[in-house]
C-alpha cells in the first residue's frame, strides 16, 4: 500500500483531545486565557474569537458600516483570485465586491492597480495574504492614509508569517485569521479578529455577543470531528480513509455561512496547541525555504517573489507551471511517491460569477493565468526531509 501524505491539517496529539474535552466543563475564562495567549503571540492589545474566518470578516464589515462617513461607501476592493467564500459576508452586509488583478511576481493583489479602483464609494481595501505570502500592506496604508478608506488584512492562510518581525494580519487597522481545518493551525474551525483602536472593543463585543452559542449536542458532534480530524491528518489513517476523507473536501461553492460564538472546547484545544506553536510555525518556514530552493530557476516554473524582511509560514507552497501537461505529470509523479498536491481554486472570481465579466478581453488576465497554472505543495509539519528530497528528485527529472 502506497502511504499518502495529506495536503493539510494540524496534527493533534492525545493531550490536545483530552484538554479539548475538558473545555466542555470549564468556565468562559478558558476563552479569556486563550485570548491572553494570542495577544502575546501576535503582540496586540485587541483580539476576539468567532466560529470562522468568514464570520470574523462579517463582523468587521458591521463595524466598518458603523464607522463609515457616507452611506454610499459600499465597495470592498479585493483580488480577483481568492476564495469565493469571501464574497458571502460582503453580500450579507449589502456591500459590493470590486476586483483587482493579481501581481504575477508576488501571486498577491497588485497594489499598483488598487488606486484605479478607489472612489467615493470605496469602504475598504482587503489585501489577502495568499498561501501565507505577505501582501504589500504598507503601500496600501500609505495609499489610503489621507482618505476615509479602511484596510482589512485577510490573514486566514497566513498565521505565523511576519514582516520585519511584525505578524501580518496586525499591520492594518483590522485583520482576521482562520482556524479552519486546512489552515496553519486548526481548532477544527474558528476565526480570530484583531483591531488597533481599543475604543472599538465594546462594538466588537456587542456584535459577537449577538451570535448564537453552539448547543451542547453540537459541541459533542464537534468533539467527534476533532477525533476524526486527528485520524484523518495522519498519513496511515489518511490513506486508509482516503475514499471517505475525499467526500469532506470542498468541491462546491459555498452559498451561505453559519455564524456562532467560539466554544470553550475549541479554546481549550487552542491553548494546548499553542504550547508548540513555535515548532508548527518554524516547520512551515523551513519547508517553504527548502521548496524555494528546489523550484528556483527551473525551466517553465515560476515561484513567488518573497518580500524583503519577511518570514513566510507557508500554508501551501505555490508554483506556476507554464506547461499544463507538465503540471499534470508532476502531480501524478508526486502522488505515486505518496505526496498529494492541490490546485486550489480552478477559476478566478470573475470566471465563476458572470456579473464580474464585461464584454471584451479578460479584465484580470493574471488571475486567470494563476488559476489555470497553479500547483501547491504542502509544507506542513509532517513534511520531512525525506519527502522533500523526493520532491527535488521528481522536479529535477521533469523540469
């Protein structure tokens, strides 16, 4: 039997599950304790938890609508290549997404094109740190400095990445992260919100307090999912359960999102996971650096430009393979060695949703090309030097 390495997933230990279970019986102080740990980790004063990154984004939009100076400010600028689910909270708050092409060098939002989309209707610009790669937030902050436009950092896939020692997701006035099962660190689900202005704490508390609490039976089901996930991300059981696990992978567009309060059980799990956060972060950094070396200067393959002063905790390591037949061959050869890869979103937002398409040429050609040619290599903590040596051998043979 060929053992497969999962593409993502935080490896849970028995102690993680034990403390998660204990969280069911603890007071709400466990969430406050986890909050204190993360304030220290991110070096921020203000932090809050919800059930998902999508809900975190949704709560931020509620705050921004309260802060905006004009009701006509309804536009949110974001890259054309990103998670389609990001449109859900925009729509839920009656706002309008405005797309910008990506930069082919950085694989992130092209900040030079944001200025073209700024107008009196712009409420916020949302740089998304795709794959864990830092986007140029400082440039966007400078661009919007003397305006009433907000900047929101989407660090959903970038927990652990820093620029000049400061965590991305904390550089702008607002930021959020995801603790979903495919993210850098996972409590099965969850979202983290950070913000700079301490005077907004009451507003965040109000909106989060309006979310429903997960009932006891749902929390028990969540604990069962913890156990299932702890098995699913281990190579041997992942291989055995692959036909079942495959059914739980996202293959269709999300049409709605559920919002509820973060649970004590998840906070207890998070506290235990954060005892080894340095190791989990460092493995993603080290594996990413090794993959950069493997794919550097290979024929027909492009790697992203890494910003100066950044430490990238890759969620996935992205490469662009110009020849699609070669991309398919790389995917197949790596799978034969036991390493699964992904291609993430097969289409940019404007190809998924017709309302973004205008007659004529492709308005966001770089996003389209990225979607069609992207290949992602897992860099998580279970990827060891032997696996990376195998990747290098395959790429040397094919590229």
